[in-house]
C-alpha cells in the first residue's frame, strides 16, 4: 500500500470518527468542521509530498 493510500485510509477513518462524535452529540458543528478541516489539510499535505 502506498503512502497516499495510507493517508486516504487514515483520513476516512478520522472523518468517520468526527461524524460519529457529532451524531452522538459529543461535539458541536463548529468543532466537527474544524476537525474535518484539519484532516483535509493532513490529507492534502500527504498528497503534495507524493
């Protein structure tokens, strides 16, 4: 598995975790969007390094 594949898998897992926490009421919408933005940035960085 390539580095970008691993980055995509990590992003999908992290994004799913954010959605689950939001659905369960553990975080509000602003926090969820902030966390998703962080995960997108991490994925973008991995893509640019490839």
